[in-house]
C-alpha cells in the first residue's frame, strides 16, 4: 500500500501579477521564493482562465520591488493547498524579461518547460493499492503504456495541471495506451484542465493526445473524462 500518488511527474508554476503588453512581466515565485526560471528557458504560459498561449523564452531575471497591496489582496483570495500557501508570505516579486510582449491577467502562470519532466515514459509498471492517483503527469512528449493499475482511490491515470498546488503543466503529445485499470475508486483515465478561476480551461490546454487500447474494469466513476484537448485520438478502449 502506498500513501500517496504512485508516480507523479510535474514542474512548478509561478504567479504572474503583471503582464500588460510589455516583454517584462512581474512574477511571484511558488512558496514565496525565487522562481526556478533560468535565462534561456523555454516557458509555458497559462492565463488565469486556463487558456494556454504560445511559449516564450526568458531573456533576463531581476529581483523586483516589495509585494504590493493589490498582490497581497489577490493572493489572499486564492485557494492554495499545503506548502503552496507559503506564496502568500512572499516578500518580493521578480521582473522577468521575455523574448516577446504578452498580455495576461493577474493570477496567470509561468513555468519552465525545461524543468517539468517533458519526454517521460511510464511503461510496464504496477501502481496500487494506494490512497491517491496511480499515475499523475503534468508534462509533455510522454508515453504511459502497458501499466497495471488497481485499487487506486484517486484517478488511476490523470494528466492535468493543478492551480491549488501550483504544479505545472499542460500536456502536448501524450500517448496513453495498453494500460489495464481495475477497481479505480475515481475516474479511470482523466485528461483535463481548470483555470485559477475554477472553470474548465478552453480547448488547447492539452494538444495531440492519444488514448487507445486501454482496459477499465470495476471503476466507480466515469471510465474516461477528457476536456480542454485539441487533436484527440480515441479508440478501442474496453470498459
């Protein structure tokens, strides 16, 4: 028995508090610390509504000014879980210069695409029984295949970012195939996304996702849930 997720692959989101049409944006780091962004990093950008916009490149990072009252008020009204709540105690923000101007509302997110687990493979593994998810991924260019998942109290396979945990990111080019799921106490396979506002994200949060040749038996909630996904290939799944 495992007390948490069987496999968890993700990066860190940081909160954008100002992106007003300039190439310089203002960012508060996860846990209130310096963001794990480096000059030259390709970064994923997500609106507070969950809309994913094209990636950008980090050109410069500088320590900014002290946290402003508007930012303190915004953070106090957001739902965070566990150690992520430390973001409310941040003392300073950071000025990040990108390779192009962007416009996003306060509460949007930025994550380093170089530090998120892209290119992962979870193959021919066993997960379960366990208290939470069997396989939890928030990365791109990955394969989940040939795994046996049983008695997972959370979703057996889940591909979804989580704003409340500030865990990045969205998934592009994912293949979920040939997995056997038995007795999941939640959704067997879930690919979805929500914005910081709690609403389901628009199409394009995930892109080019294949879900085929999976078997799901005795699961207590809908076998599969997919939202916010562009270019979905779906077929030959047995329920």
